[in-house]
């Protein structure tokens, strides 16, 4: 049993010693690849610039904002157009309702005028009938009185 304990302590000591000794590790050199000037002379300057990645992240954000603003403007124009169409339609409906109301008012006034004329003519006929009735009744009464009371 003692030999087992000794073996485990030896392993731990060796592990600690291994930990203390550092393994040499060399970082690789990071360098930029250089191109021959002769290679780039043949290329058009615009081609080289188009191959470069855009370092301006702000321009992408500007483009996104610009597109968003344009979309908002388009939406606002469409909203205004719809609102104007709705207002125009409502105004046309109001105009049509007023025209219909005016027509119905004119019809009612016409009917009232006809009724008034009819009532007036009835009253005239009634007055004429009463006058003729009165005249005939007066004649009859005079005849009656003349008969009853001879002169």
C-alpha cells in the first residue's frame, strides 16, 4: 500500500514540475502581402478601387437611412393622395345630398302651394255656395213670411 501512495505523489510532483516548465511557442509573423508594382501598373485604378472593401460603414448606414426616408416620403405621399381622394369623395357625396335635399324641398313647396290653391278654391266655392244658399233661403223666408203674414 505504501508503494501506491508513493507512486501517486511522484506523479503529482512530476505534473507540477511539468507545469512550471514552459514550452516555447513562437507566434507567427503577421505581415501584409506585397504586390509587385509592375502588377498594379497594368490594372486600371478604378478596378483596384472597386475591389477594395468599403471601409466606410457610415455610408452603409447613410444609405439605409436614406432608403428609409425615401420609403417614408413615398408612404406619406400615398397617404396624402388617399386622404385627398377620400375628402373629394365625401365632398361629392355632400354636394349630391344637398342637391337631393333641394329637390325634395322644391317638391314639398310645390305640394304646399297646390294644397293652398286647392283650399283657397274650395273656400271660394264654399263661399259662393253659402251666398247662393243664403240668397235662396232668404227668398224662401220672404215667401214664407209673405204667405204667413199677408200684407
